[in-house]
């Protein structure tokens, strides 16, 4: 899989349809299509999208004078917002 992908291509690379992802997110297919076209969204929304594809969202900050830093606690979901585990 390529390392730089738009959301729609990431979903396709994970062999998921918009309908499957919508069911996992408890939204309709049109909402997934709209989300995939967005260029700006809440981090918690992006995290839910990635977790619905069985992934984990990591946010990394890069600086020219030091190694990359993984940021924690940004856009994290509460227990009520988490996507339920697949059966």
C-alpha cells in the first residue's frame, strides 16, 4: 500500500465499500462520500473513520532540528464515541 493516500483511496486499498464503512460508522453511504471529499474535519471524526477500517490514527509533528514527535491526546474519542469491535 502506498504511504500517501486520500481517504477514499485508503478505504479502497482496505477493500471496503462506502456502504460497509457507513454501516460500521452507523451513518449512511452519502455521509461517507461527503466525508471522503472533505479537506477539513475534526480529528475525532478522522479517528473514527480510520478505526472503522481497523486502523489506528497517529499524529506526528516533524521539526528540522529533532526527530519526529508523536502527539498524544489530540482528537481521542471517549468510550461512547468508539467504533464497536467487529464480531
